[in-house]
C-alpha cells in the first residue's frame, strides 16, 4: 500500500511531503519483510540466515549512528562556514542545529528522572517538550527525503518554459550562486530550441539593476539567444517570483523551475500553492553553504505551514494529555 501511494505521488505530482513520508514507510515495510525472511530462514536451517542477520544488525547500528553523525556534520559544517564567511545569525544555523541535536541526544534524553522527581506536572511538561522535539525532527527527516527525491530525474522531458529564480547580485553581477542557476537552466534547454527562459528577480535597494537583467546578460554570455529570454523584474521573494512569472506563461505549457538544490523543495511547494504545474531542477552549490541554507529553508517551510503545523501539534499534545489523565 505504501509503495503504491509512493509510486502514485511520484508520477502524479512530487511536490508534497507525502512523497518522503511514503518513501520512508516503504523502507520500513521492507525492513519488516527482511525480519520475516530472516525468521523463515532460521526455521528452515538455511546457511543464509546468519548473512541476513548480519545485514539487519548493520542496518540497526547505522540507524542508531545517523542522528549522532548528523549532529557532528552540522557542527563541523557550521564552524567551516563561520571561518569562510561573515558572522551572522543566518550563518550560525547549521552550528546551532547541530549543537541542539547533540544536546537532545545526550543531555536532554537523560533528564527524565530529574523532572519526575519534581512532580507529575514537570514530568508531563518534559514529555510534552519531547513530543515537540520529536515532531520537528520527524518533519525535518521527511522534508529532507522529499527534497532529495525531487532532485532525481530519470529523464528530461522537453519544456516550454524554464523559470530561473533570482538571488542577490554581487557588485551588480550574478553571484556564483545565481550563476549556477542560469547554467543549470541553459544545460537543460540545450537540446530544446523551443524552450523559453523566464529570468525572475527584481531590484534590491542595494542593487544597481534587477536580478533578471543580470541573469539575462549572463545567459547571453552562455550562448542563450536573446529572443528566448523573458524578464520578470518586479518580484522581491520566491512567492512573487512564481506568481509574477506565472502571468507570463500561456495555459497548458510544460514548465520547469530552476533554483539551488537547498531551495528547490520550498520553491516547488510555493508553486503548488500558487496553482502552477511544474517540475523542479536544482543547481549545485558549495556543500558547506548548502547545508546551512537548507536549515534556513526548512525554517521557512515551518513559517509557510505554521497554522497547519501548530494545529497538528495541538492535537498531538491534547491526545497526550488525555492519555496521561486517563492513565493516572
């Protein structure tokens, strides 16, 4: 059932966190199947039973190590980012996330008895906070898996339009980040002479020209004909990029959305919210920057869906309180 749901979403519209949810559910079901197979092999006295058992043990060890490895990766990445860029709160996100995850895995997990000694109120409060942490980590896992799955394309279908999302300029020219997006779009349209480019990005208060104009200039230097380039130079954020670009596209066109890997999923979710059918393509950027930026994008997703997520959290906490009341 979970595999069927995953396949349906994959082929119909991948712009949903249910894609990651059903992918993980499918892996979980495969794990259960592996346990059943191992039990049957033991009953049959098969020599392969030990091999399957070793595989299961290795998988369990890996799953237990993943949270710790992730926290160390985030911390190391955060330190590397601070050394290479200016120090600001936005550049501290991966370091903070790594430290918080490590604290949750080591110190926070050991505080159950301490809170219990303070009385039932504090003990239940501790577990309610635990639920919030678990919900956020679960959602982050699904968001990450969905994001990675949306980067996979087994074939590139001809597209009528490619929307290239803007980013800040550097001294009036495209930054390396933005250049990567334009390069990705140009490579996608290489074998499709009918594809038109919508360069989407307005002019910031500290920029001498619009991002769209700078992207056009750079695309032309890559050999993209000027008659295939359309400018959308009024947008100031991702939602406006999509909204204003959509107005320039006739109905029933095949559309692609191009941005950086770390930004792709949130952009796709916004395009779905705007009613724009499209597929997404991510351009690569430096890993130490991408990881921190991905944390920022996830925070942006939480804000985007805050009403729904708060509602779900209230239901979960309410169910916990009801269960705790009935059990006492």
